[in-house]
C-alpha cells in the first residue's frame, strides 16, 4: 500500500518546512518538500532531501544500551557508528531494565544529594512543540531537578529584539518580493534559511538591491549586489552610525517616530557619539560606505532587514541587536508591505506552553523554585558546582560534547566516573560516548507532533509516517515511561498526543482562532489567523504571484501596537537600566576581540561557524551528507597566512588558552585579514577527536545570558607534524 503523509521538518531551522513522505508497505520511500506550503514551495534543503539515509542509517541507536566499558572514546571509536556502538562498549538491555536502572539511580541520588543534583540537558534536536518541550519539562519539574537555562542559541538576540518590539515578530518571508532594498545582516541565507532565497531572487528580478553584512563571505554574500565585510562583534557601532546619518540628514520618518516610538530624543543624543568615521575604525567599513548604506536604506523603499543570529553570538550581541532593531522604527518601514525587519516570527504562535510544560508541578516537599544552571556553562557546572554537585545528567535533543563551548572542560566533566549520564539519542554521538545508558529515540518520521516556526507564520501538524524503528521511543513516550517508574500519579503524565496538541492550541492567542487539530490534520499547514489585526496604515495588499493562497500581508506594527511596557517601540528602555545597561544602546568592543585588549597573545578573531550542509552537529555523521561539506578547514586571509609562513593546504595549529586543534589551512578570501573561520562538526570525526569548540568560550553575552561563539581570539602557527 502506498500513502503520502504530511509532516513538518522539526530541525532547528527557521524554515520549518512542510514535508511529504511517501510510505510503501510501512517503509518510507520518498521525501519531498510540500508544494502546498507557501514558504517551502515544494523543495527541501540538500541535507533533509537525503533524510531517508538518516532514518534508515545502519548507525541508528535502535535499542536501549548499558555501558560496559570505561567512559570516553573507545579504541576505533573515531568513526561514526562503528567504534562508538561497538559491542565491546555496550550491552543491549530492555526498556524495562533501562527505566528501572535510571529510576533507582535517580532515587539514590535524590536521597543523598537532593533532586537538584539531577540536571536535564536539551536543546534543538527537535523543535516539535511536544517532543521539544512538554512531557520532559513536566517530568523534571515534578522531580524537582535543576532547571536548565536554554540560552546556547538565540537569547541575546531575542532579548534585544524584545527590548524594542516587546515581541518576536518579523516581516513575513512572502513579503520580501515587494522589497526594493534588502539587507542580509549576519544572515547566511543560502546555508541556514534557504527558503527565503526564492523571495529575494524574485525581488531582485523586480529590481531590488541585496546588501550583505557579514565577516564571512558566505554564498549569499558572494552573489550580493553589495557585500560589506564587517569586523566581528562591531555591528552595534554600525547600526548607531547609520542612525547618526539618518537622523542628522533628516531621513527618518518623523510622523512614525512621533506616534509610535518612545525615547527618540535620547537616541538623537546618543548617536551624536557615533559619526561614521568613528564606527569605521571598529567595523572596518569605510565611513563613506556607512553613509551610503544609511542613505540608501532610508530612501530606497520598501527596505527590509533580514537579521539573523550571527550578530548576537558575541559579547555585546544583545545591545547590537537592539540597535539594529531600532533602524526600521526610525525610518518607518514597519508600515510598508515588504519593509520592516525579520529576526524571528516565533512570538506569533502563542501556544499554551503552560499546558504543555506544566511549570507548576513540583515535588510534594518542595517550596522554593529549583536552582537554574546555564547550559552554555555545562563544563563549569559539571566540574565545579557543589551544594549539590551535578550527580546525574539526562541529555536529549542535544549533543553537548559537540556543540557546547569550551569542549575540553565539557569532556572533563562528562568523564567523571561518579556522574550518572543518560542520553536519549538517534545516533551514537560525541555525547553518547560518555553515557552510562543510551536510550533509542525516534525521528520525526516515527512520531506525531505540532510544529511552529521561527521564520514564517504557518502552524503545522506533523503526522507519523512510519512505525518506530527497533525499540525507538519519542521523547514524550520516554518521559511518560520514566514518570511512571518514578511513581508520579499526576494525570498529565497520561495525556495522549492528541490531547496534548489540543491543550497546546487551547490558548488565549487570538491568532490561533479557528486553528484546531482537525483542521491542521486536514490542511497540513495553516497560516495564523491575523484577520483580527488592526487596519493597515499604508499600502494596499497585493496578490503574491507564484504563491498559492493570496492573503492580507501581516503588518503588526503598522500602527504601533508594540508589546513593550509603553506600547511603543522603545528606543529608550527602563528595563535596560534595571540590567545595568545603557537605556538607549551603546557599543562596547568585545573583550575577546582585536579592539578588546586581549589581542596581543591571540591576535586573530575566530568565527566558529555552522556548516551549510549540517545542522549544528546533526547530519555530520551521514556519509551522503558528508560528501557535500569539506570539513576540518581553517579559512584564513593570505596576509595572515603569509605572516606566519603558512601555505594553502598546510596543516596548522590553532590555539588559545582553552585548547588547540589541528586543521588544514584554506586561503581563499572568505575572510578578511585578522579573522579566521572554522566549522562545527562531530568532535570524534575531527582531527585528534575534537572540534572547534575546544577554542570557544563559556563567557555569556550582555543580554539574555547567551553563548558567545563569535567572540573568540586565537593564534595560528604552522604545525610541524600532525599529532
Ligand atoms: N545549514 C544549516 N542551517 C542551519 C543551522 C546549521 O547549522 N546549518 N543552524 C540552525 C540554527 S541552530 C540557527 S540558530 C540558525 C542560525 O542562523 P544564523 O543566524 O544565520 O546563524 P549563524 O550561521 O550563526 O550566523 C549567520 C551569519 O552571521 C555571520 N556573523 C558572525 N559574526 C558576525 C558579526 O559579528 N557580525 C555580522 N554582521 N555577522 C556575523 C556568520 O559569518 C554567518 O554567516 O540556523 C539554523 N539553520
Ligand atoms: N562552534 C559552534 N558551536 C555551536 C554553534 C555554532 O554556530 N558554532 N551553534 C550553537 C547553536 S545556535 C545551537 S542551537 C546549538 C545546537 O545544539 P544542539 O541542539 O545540541 O544541536 P545538534 O548538534 O543539532 O544536536 C541535536 C541532537 O539531538 C538529536 N535528536 C534529534 N531529534 C531528536 C529527538 O526527537 N529526540 C531525541 N532524544 N534526540 C533527538 C540529534 O540526533 C542530535 O544529535 O549549538 C550551538 N553550538
Ligand atoms: S532543515 Fe530547514 S530547510 Fe531543511 S527541510 Fe528542515 S526546515 Fe526545511
Ligand atoms: Mo541555534
């Protein structure tokens, strides 16, 4: 029998694609992008187009496993799949045995150290509303475990965005075709957000100009009309200088500013300190170019900014984002179809997360809230926390031994013989190498979920296409079973998947009106119900050619309606003062930068980037995907290479106080002098079984306690020999 199932890609990607899976006699035989999804438009990225290889990979974890060898990489464990799951490391056990052992260890740890000695660790393995954050959160709250502060990705940028808009909303991708001036700001569109590209391509056919601001010459930068390589971590200075030009030349929208923003006078004062000449010294962008950019951005309309999270992986990333988000507020482009700014759309979905996650649950004998541990500082938590120490770690939806900064410290902590570690995974990753118990997890083909997005406004139900492989269980089911083993009687642990979806949709958010489960199941994807929005101030909605259902463009801030305390776009924010920050915005060079004073011993700025064909560390073990991505490279500028006697293709040692890694030099002009770049991969597939996170720092950003993967100083030298 042949069936086509509608699912939604749950990977941590703004596009949240609609997916069609063909199933024949119980086996998935084809995957394609849903042509009915207005943003997916029938195509998938290269890595997910090969998803059958992932689902049916011989390297999948299919059964619960118990460690029978010492923790760490076993001999021959360098290759994905092979050594790591070699029979000498693992003993297959039943789910019952695994659950009994976990429950027994948890009980013993709670008795001796208290429940906060248990730490959950999860991030973006799946962004499905259920398998991303529901039964797991219920379980750990009820258990009284330490809570995880999940800020490894986007929290600085989110805080910066919300400090101005009060909510995470952005220009819908479909509107980009109407833009005449598009700035891709720290936005690797071809790599990380490929479904936005057709809309930009259409806008360019209609005459739009594409500007890219990025220290790395991405594929998007290579095909831009104007590429501005910027020094890492200096975007705040650029945005403030652009506002200096816009305001001093009277190019701002005085009417919009007066009606819908707060604190413009303070901004006027602040930007006086940022003439283009001053910003040029930090950013490396010529003052004349800053002027030209500001003028064009303010006058070639509609103009839109696709800001992405590259800016905020920096010590001053929150403030930089805040300053950039002010730009559309002062030029009034938020009222134009095809104008505004897009960083995230996730604030529109407003699911009933309390129903999903039940933060009210707690152990019967606990009054105070549990301790909070920041996920970026896992190494520090495992190695130094006391009162209580972390005695058990439960990892799911994440691969911290690859993605977490300061890798050597993370591994030191994971190696602790007294740490009881459980990892729920699809593959034998870097992290399972340190697990006591590995539990097998389903892929999205094998479970049902509800899917929001952070790059568009369509909600989807992702149907289950095939039965779970082996003894794999979805996250919801694993935590349901564990709750049972711990004796938790609360009715929420017995809810069915459909009840959980219904609960998530039972929200006070008016944009969910009319979007029930049955309709989502029938239609696959449904645009949020924006019909109740306030009337649009400017521009008549146009039909979008090539796009299926024409709809009214969503312009949430056309007439203000910001969700800040004042209801206005806050160019001046009391909340910043409370955090000890400048209420307007300020540029401070990152301490780990060439301007920051630590540049003597380690003079090069490292971009520890993502790979275009992997998703963070996910996919990096799959042979058919590996062929698309060249790994273990250090990209550097010819001047820096020459100064160190390094030729293209030679092995180099890249190092700082935290660690070292040996990579192959690539001198091809992707970065400017002073900047080097390398990409994320599974550590055990890298040289010396490590990855670029041996060099990155646990330091947190100015806002949102985010990771600072792009504020890293290193030095590079020729390697005499490969160790
Ligand atoms: N193919 C692919 N897609 C992905 C991912 C992946 O790993 N691979 N990861 C997913 C995840 S988790 C996320 S959060 C999103 C993130 O997507 P993005 O926000 O696009 O994330 P990054 O790739 O970190 O950064 C984007 C760009 O910012 C640039 N950049 C770095 N530092 C600076 C700076 O100081 N200033 C400026 N102007 N630019 C800077 C980088 O060179 C990069 O090209 O993508 C998702 N999609
Ligand atoms: N150097 C450097 N480091 C980075 C970044 C960077 O740009 N540079 N990016 C950072 C960012 S933005 C992010 S978001 C983080 C991402 O950090 P993570 O979210 O840890 O990212 P992944 O590497 O994708 O690992 C997710 C793991 O979850 C597993 N998984 C997938 N689906 C499921 C499921 O349904 N159940 C279970 N139990 N497991 C599942 C996958 O097999 C995979 O191993 O990495 C951060 N680390
Ligand atoms: S990873 Fe992103 S682009 Fe690729 S299929 Fe998933 S949602 Fe679409
Ligand atoms: Mo991320």
